[in-house]
């Protein structure tokens, strides 16, 4: 249930004709707009004052009148007449009622204690006079602009236009010290180096500012700052939380991916595509230095959610997980709260439950998988060459054995019993003894794309042919140490057991029920079986408890240890077939084979199993030539290719499963599904939202495409608004993750649309957008405000001055490290372990604490353990990673002061700074203070500040002297002074 | 983030705040300046993003404070407050022949297991209590017992989140955070939501106590026993008065900054925050040292016991009383760690030893707390809540344990607004399922809020496009236990 808080009611209880006398051409402090817009001028008045009784909810509607639709507002009233007659104010009862002075007639009624202002009445009147044009919700209308997209003054013009309307006067440009500090912090999250400050101040050329901006835009620290902004959207964490806080493999690789992407200014449309469907892109984007594919790393954001430990109701667990995926995806990329439509159609936005379950199908069709982190074009090429070599070997053998072709034709099919694919006791889920994988999916390179049937077995030393492989799925079909996984289509569990005939070493067979991955005891332990046997063995899974659930089988070399996937070098797995059965393992399975589809192509030795058998027998009997010296070099080259394909580095990602449509779950309860299934598609209210995805898989590629369709009104707007938010501390739409009807209206709609159009026109370049904004005069203004401004625009919506803001948690900590010169600017890599205080207790606590100073690394490199979040980060409002947070809270609590006053890290850093200062061997006291001021505040101390410092030192020396007259006194007093500096508001506020 | 507001909080004017620039550090009378705003929220900007600010109750409250005695792991209802003679009669029989057995987390269903403890009737009301809790038994006339609790989750972590936040998922605000959001704290020098970490942080971790999407000011402060009860509460300066001098210096410089910038409100708040932080430094140690507690009081709680776990929990109970005396809105006590294999109430095996050790540690301190509160007249304004996250099965797990049971468990409340000596709800003859007057966790939340004067349907916060509630879209008052 959703609660609406609308304070004012209008009741149209009875109608009467009354004389109206009022001056409708009066003057207002803020003149009426030339064209009254429904979304920006009229709807807010109606929502606030009318909709409780005349809105969408029929249960509270009065007089059968609804003002939320054009049809409703212009319909004939029960009592006669019409509330609104477009273009005819005199015939519109609404106008008569709002201007009425009779307490029994006026709207809103007096008992609501609410009154329309004269300006509001005039707006409604003028709007009806102009034709009462109804419009779709503003954010669903595509952005348009008449401005010149290359005009460098466009932003200032559009900001200025609204300031003028509000009668505000802009303040002057900030001084250069403030400017460089502002740009440096907002672009890189770090204070400027004093040398940079001096250089900028000394540079009096016209281009000095733009040059300075480019320095920070091109700094590697830029990516570290903007990646962290993005990480707030995707609930970035390196563990799965819940009971034991398991690691999310390679989460940090996604963090590094973001840093590189922002630094390289990868176009936003590409970033979006890589997130939504990076695994499905035909043209992947490679890391320029390493050649490794970047695109698939984007999909890691899907797996950043919470992971439940042994949920009893695994289907509900899936529903919760998918809900979180939908929530994060739609908020992040579309600024819409689609998750609200889980239980019923959205109460406020035109988003239906069907929309939600259309996306649910997309997510349900998406599977999770370890993904090798080092896939490159080179590897893809090597894999292809390997396959080509194998084909070559087959062809070679076939041509030399051409005489055997005819005798093979006569081989008897009866050598194999043909078994039914299904009978009352069992169902064959997959048979790999033929030449293919029986519609299973082979992911990665290990298994190749066909079974081993007919592969020549060659002695690598001599090149002698030992025989032909029988049919099986083998992870060493190409060679050992290569990643791959063989996965079945989805099935509904309807038998007590699943059986897989397999052998192998250090490998696993897993039953994935409802996409549940954290398989372990209690409950699920039996669903992950280790394979360590050199002989064919029947692996049996008792799935009786999950009958009716959706599941698939995963056959994978290597395995999971505490949910971290490892691929030992000697790991391999081979499988013949998989079945579902009741009672005993069906006996005829072992010899029998299902041969519904038999390939028979001698030229490539793509022949049925019985022919392979016969040829092997003939070979044994010496009927066939077995010396193939040509094969030896081929085998050698193959081994070299295999070495190029080996991998041992993974991240948790996704791969595309088999397309599933979902029913609607009544009231969000999966136990109450609708009869109809909702085809996978986008949101029906947006353009192309009705086009059903045609993909046989999840349809995520199509999802990315519709989000990037030129008619999508949200994608570009939402992103430019996020950029604006990070630069000004507030978005043009303040509710950065909600552009729906309950979100705030844009303060500068024309500006937002201009930026949205420009962003697309500039090739979705984030850096260009940032450059355009920070080089505007609006951005450069001082924070100083006079009382007039404070009164007229108390919240600084119109940006006559630059907003004062507190720095984020990371910027505060990193800033301290920079000014003490102890920042280790090493980029990338595994996170630095969390420093565990006594207060951070509970299950899953790491055995060892990380270092208190995080090895001096930037905060973005500190581990994010869901159940052991860094207290300094959370206290300074870094969001708890469970949903999208495009805008952080800014709280002000004593624990923040306590950290800066008493936290051992801050004290340690103060001491370090004092030591640095001693080392510098500067002569005078004043010089030292100035050094500190330049480091910490990017400016010199004033004479007043110098004097205060001097007095403070006198006092400190007296106190220290009493306690300790040792040589360390000088160090001790400077430490106290530096510690005080960190506690100054100027240090944590951008002013 | 999707915050909106329709109601603006009372904003302290800048002039009121500028008292700051005068006088020495710690000399300002801040008390009372902030009305009933929550702890740490003098006028912080985040309040302006709150969707709906109820600075004060919706109606006349019965309780001012809550002490939440969290029985981590799930106490067995049939061994504590819900006697089932049939278990004794059918001890050792196959439960599946008697009733439908639900899937459990460990799926190791054993035989029907009788309670190893006897039950006796106590007090004027005659409430039966097992021998596990001889001290609490002496307080039954103040206790309203609910035997018909159910949870939605049979796993600890989900169930813990559910009990604490009303949702089985991570990241939602804890009830202590909601209470403080709704009511604020009466004391400006101590946080309004305190968790006394007795040794065990429940599964799910500190997220059980977090603010979720509410502003960070509403999260719990975790207190530990030992020399630094609250993180960063002890000054690092080795020399007396040095910190005061530094803070004075800081304030001087900060104050001169105010004149140089616009929109100084947030900065002013940050400055005054130091005043609060400074005061916390002295008020917390004063609180955790029991200087003025008499020997008799300490003995009442069991501070003279030989059992170190009992002494530890006794000290937490005394601290809880001292906290609510000082106006802390919500205090939660976690369980002591009574030793390997039997930590928390989660006895999948070794029921007898485990429940006995846990009960021994908490029984006397809890009874002491109830009696002490009563004798001081504090029980009238304090709600004491005792519950685990779910119950346990009436049949064995293996031979001598009990598995999780979300289908029935017992909890009790005592104190303000609660009808003492009441038994509400009923389970079947095995204590396996509720058959009468089912009470959900949402109902419990609604009832606790009601006693504090809060309407659970009205206390909302806009997040992600929805007006969020502790009780989501659920919750009915348990009227029968209200006085």
C-alpha cells in the first residue's frame, strides 16, 4: 500500500452558478509565463490541492470528478456543466469555484485550511484560456532544445534566464585559490598540489582556467573519483553480506574497469551497453594496454547484490534477488522506480505490474558464472585455431583411411542399443556420446562446441595414431587449464534424482536450482559434488525436496571453495550423459545411446558412435594405417595454443541463459502466478516498450538497445543530471534516481533538455559534459551570498552563487593522506583488507585486520565488506550498499566530530605531518604554518590566522613543557597543531 | 535518492546558533536549544529531506523507552514459556506420523523430544515457566506473554533482519532507528539508539542495527564493555585540558569562517557538533562507570555471581537502566558468548547444556532489571521486550538438539502499557504451530510503536519512490496485551 500525503482537498459537492468578480490581469512578483505548461505550472497545483478527492484513486473520489486525466476533467459533470472547458474559462466550473467567495462553493473548501494563491488561480485560469493542454509526464517527453549545442555560454544563459525571472543577482567569480580547490576536489576527489595552485595563480592568461580544468580531467585520479560515484548506484560491495559475508570474486576488477572507463572517457552509451549486455556484445572493447576484453566486466553490477546463506525457500530468494536487480537497473539507467510495480501497477507512475514481470523474465533468463578475467582477441583467435587444427587432423585421418569408408558403412547399428529419451522412470537430460552437446550450452573455451566423438588420439611423442575418441563432453577437449562450463537448458524437477555419468579430477557438477549459486550446507550441500575419479562414475543428486522447481545442471572443471571459483591446473571433467530418474539408476543407460540425430560425414570424421567403435576395432586389428608423422607438428602447435588459453583469474559475472517469460505474481507472491506469461520487453510507457524481445536468450542486448534508442527520453537526461548533481551537490532534478511522477520537477527544465541533447550530440562523452559545465560562469561563482539572496532563494536552487558543501567520506580521508604526503597513489588491484576495530564483530569476521591506514591507498581501494563496513566511510554518509543511491545523505552527527577528534588514524596522520614538517627544516615558524595552509587549504594563512597560530603554540608549549620537556616537544606541538587543522571546517567543506 | 518533504522541521535560526562564537568550549548551554529534535540533528540539512517529520508521538504514549532483550539464536518455546505435556507422553516417537513436518534448514528430523525441564506455575496469574528461568518466573505478574509468535523466515540472518527491521533483506532501518526518527532522543549527549554488545553480534551483523535509508544519525551506537565503551570516545591527548584548548582554537578559526561564506547553516551545525561530541566524551564514561550503584543493586542483578557471563550480562542490564534513565530511546542487549558450541540459543545439538548456560547467564540479570525498574518507578515508562528471532522444533534435530521453527515461538513484554500476568495466543499440542491469535513480527512492531505513541501506519519515510514503513503494508495491534 502506498500512502499519499496530500494536504488540501477540493470538493465539488454541488454546483451552482455564481457571479465571479476578480481582476484576472493582476501583476505578480513573478510574472505569469507566456505559455502555461501543464507539467510545470498546473499539475503541481492539482496534485497538491485536488487529487486526494479528484485524483486517480476511485475509492476517495468525490462527485465522480477526476482531474488527473483530460477525459475526466472535461467530462460532463453529474450536476451538469464541465469542470474544464478548454479555451472557455467562463464555462469552466473549476474557474468559477476557485474564484468563488462563498464558503459553501469555494474550492478547495475552507475546512481543508488551504487556499489557492492568487497566482495559482491565475495560472489555472490562463492555462484553461490557452486551451487546457494536457501533457504526458515531463520526463516521458523526449528532450528538445533550440539552443546552439556549441554555444559556450548556453549554460550561463539558461541559468541566467531563470535568475532573472526570480529577480536574483549573481555573485562574482570566486578567487583562484577556491577555484582550483573546487575543480581539483570535484574532478579528482583530492586537494590540489600547492605547486599546481601556485602555477595556476601565476598564470594570468585567458586560458589559465581551462588549462587547469584539463589537468584534472586528464588526471588518473579523475577516474577514481567518478568511478566511486558510479559505485553508489550499483550497490558496490566485495562481499555478499547476509550470514557469512562471502566474497564476490573479482568485484575489484569491476571497480578497476570503471576507473579505466571514466579515465578513457568511454562513451556513456558504451558503458550502458557493457553493463546491461557486455557478455553479448559482438564487438567487444579491449583494454588498450593488455588487449583483454573489458566489456564483460560491466555485467558484474548484476551480481553485486546480497547473497543469502541457505534460504529454505529458494524460489523466494530468487524473486528477491531479481527484484533487487530490476530495482538497481531501472533506477540507475532510467531514473525510474520500477520495483514499485512488483505487487501491483505503480501507484503513481504509468508502470504496470506487467512491465515489472517483463523485466523479471529478462533477469530470470540471465545466469551467473565465473568469467575468465583475461579473455582477449588473441585468446579468441587461439581458440579458433585450435578448432581448425582439430578439424584438419580429422580430415587428414579420414583421407588416409578412405578405404575403410565402405566397410564402416556396413558396421552394424546394433552394436549399440538405442534407448528411448524418456520413459516412466527416467528422462535423458543430455547425451554427449553423439557428436553434439544435445542442446546444452558450452561457455568458455574448454569444452569446444562439439563432443569428442571421432577426435584422433595421437601419441605426442611419435605422432602415432592411437585411436579415435568416443563421444563425451570433455573439458580437456582442447587441453587442460582452460576455463569452460557445460550447462543444460532449464528443466522443471519432476523426478527424485538427477544423475550424471562422469569422471575427472578436482572438478564439479552442480545443480543450480532457481539460479541459486551459494550452494552449501545446510540444505544445498549435496547439489555441488566434487568429481575426483579416473573411472566413469554415476554421480547422484537427490532433488526430491525441490520438485516443481526450475533447475539446470552445470559441469565445470575446477570448483568453488567458500564460493570462490578456482581452476587448478590439473582439473578436468568429462561426462557421457545426464538423466533425471526415480528409483534405481536405469541399467540400460550405460550401453544404450539415444541416436535421434546422427551426423554422418566421412570427410570430417563426423560419424556416428558405432562407426567410431568399428574403426577403433579395425585399428587394433592392424587393418588401418596408424603412422601419421604429419600429426606430430599439429599436436605440438595445438599444445602451444592451449598454453595461450590457460587462465587462473576470474570474476563473478553473468552469461545468457535460455529465455524464460514470467507470469505476474499476484501481490508479489510467486505462489500466486497469473495464467498468462508476460513476454520479455521494456517498459510499455517508453518508446519501443511494447516490442517483444526476439532473442532466444534473456533479451538483454535488446534491452540495452531500447534504452539507447534515440526516442528514449530518460537515458541521457538521467546521466547528465547525475553529472550536474556531482558538480553542484544537487541535480537539476533533485531526486536523481526518480524521474517519475513522485520525483521532483527539474528546477531548470530547458537546461536539462539542452544538456541531454548535447550529451548525445557530443557522442555521450562524460568528460566533454563535465568540461562544459565546469567552464561555465555558473560553476565558477563564489559561495558568498548576501542576505537578499538568502531570503529570495534560501536553498540556492537558482545558483546565483556556488553551493557550499561538505566533502564526501572518501574525499575527507584521501585529503588527509594527501596533505600529510602519505598517499600511495598506486592504482588498481585487489582491495586493501578492512581495518577491524573492536566494535566490528559478528559472523564472517575476517581472521586478520587490515592496516589502520589502508596502506595509504585511496579510499576506493579499501575493501567493502558488507557486514564490516568502514566506520569512517559510513559515518560520513557513504551509503549502505543495498540499492541505488545517486545522491548521498549529508548528515551531521557527533560521531563525525569524534572521528576527527579521536580516531587513531587521524592522530597518526597528524603525527606524520608533523614529522614531515620537521624533516623539511624550514627556518621560520611562519613558513611552517604557511606550508600547512597551502597543503590543507590551498591558500596562505592570513595575518590573523598566523597570529592565532602563534598564540596557540605559546599555549601548547607551556602545556607540553609542563608535561614533558624532552626533545620531542617540538614534534609534539606541531602534531597537535596539524591535528587541529584536520578538525577545521574549512578542511571538510568545499567553500 | 527519492526523498521528498512536505513538512519542514523546526529550523533553528542562524542567530540562535551564533551563540557559538562567544564563550569557551564546553561552556555553552546547548541543552534545550534543540527542542525534541533527534540526537545529533540540531538542524541538519538531512532533516529537510525527510518525507515526514513527526517530532513527537502521534498520540499519548504509554512508554518512553524500550529495552530490547534480544535472545539471539531462538529460545525453545516448549522449554521455556509454552509447556507441552504431550511431548513428554510421546517422547521418542516419529513426529512425521503425528503431523506434517515442514522443511527445516538442517533437514535432520529426529524423534519427538520432551522438554528436559519441568514447568511450575508462578505469581498471582499462575503463569507456567520452566526451570530454566527461576528468576524471571518471580516477575510473571508484570509480564505479558505471547505464545503465538510467527516469523517469515527459518534462517537466522533473514529472521534477524526481519525482527530488527521488518524486512528479511539487508539494508533496511532498524526499529531503534525508526523510533528515534519518530520520537528523537531526550538526551543530547548520548545517542538515542544504543546497542550493548554483550559479546555476540547476531548473524547478519551490524546491519541489524543500522539506519538503512534513514539518515545516518539514527543508526545505533554500539557500546562495548572495556576501557573504550564507544568508538573514539576517549581523547587521545595525553595532557589534561589539552583537548579543550585545541577545540577552543578550532572553534575560533571556524567561527571566523562563518562570516566569509554564504549558506553557512551546515557549517554552523558542524561546528556545534563538536560541542556535542565533547560532551559525549564525559557523559559516556560517567555512564559506564557504576560509581553510584549500591552493592545491593549490583547484587540484585547478579554482579556477585561466579559465572562471568552472568556478571557480564548483569552489567549490561544495569547499563541499560542507566541509559533509559538518561532518556535514551531504544536500548538493545545482545547475548553474552557463553562458550564454544553453545553460543547463542541456537542449540541444533546439546539442547540441555546450551539452553542452561544461556539461561543461567541472563535469567537473574533480567529479573534484577525488571525489579530494579519497578522499584524506581521506571517500569511504568519503560517497555521491556524479550524475544528471539524464531522458536525451535518440538522434535529433535539429531538426538539432542532442536532445529529452527518460524511457525511458533514465545516472546514477552513487561512494563509501560502492558497488561502483566497475561498469556496471549495458543500453539498446537506440540507447540509446533500457532492455532490461535497468531502474532506476526509486523504486529509486534506495530504494538511496540503504539506503546511509544507512534502510529505505525503514519511513521513513513520516502525512499525509492515509496513511503516506507517499519511495518511495510502489514501490522495489527495486539490489543489484548495492552493495559
